[in-house]
C-alpha cells in the first residue's frame, strides 16, 4: 500500500505524494532504462539524418537495440499497470467513492507526486 503524504482533489484530477518504496524504485529504474535507450536512438537519427541511405537502421546492432527498447516499453507498461491496479486503484476508489472507475495516472519520479486523471 502506498503511504500518502498529501492529497489534492480537483474536478477530474487527484494528486498525491507517495513514499519511496521498492515498487517506485523499480518503476523509476525501468523508466530510466527507456529514456537512456531513447536518447541513443534519437542520437542515431540525428547523426544519420542526412545519410544517402538508411543502412544504419538496417544494421544488426540497431535492430537489436530497437528490439530491446520495445521490450523495455512492454515491461514498463506491465509494471505500471500492476502498480496502478494494486496500489492506486484502492486510493482512487476511496477518494472518489466509486468502484471500477477508469483512470490514467502519471508519477513524477523527482517529487513522487502521482497525478490521477479520471
């Protein structure tokens, strides 16, 4: 269960700050992995945007790196969904008084503020 330090309710949004824990650290690490991989892909695009052909994108290392990035996205999405359902859903249902409510959420890894959009 997330420890909530502050809650702010708005019409279609709930924000609160959670305490640091293993789940948060796992999500942060997975997000960092995605961001660093995306930076490399972005650098490849930038460095090769004026190439006469697209051979760099047909290379084995690029294809492998792209595959690993895709797998990282899938793993992160699964972990985020699990956290949202197991930890955040009970909080959202308590704060809204509604069961099985649909919501999206985002976590600021610096401030640990969760923003839930209903």
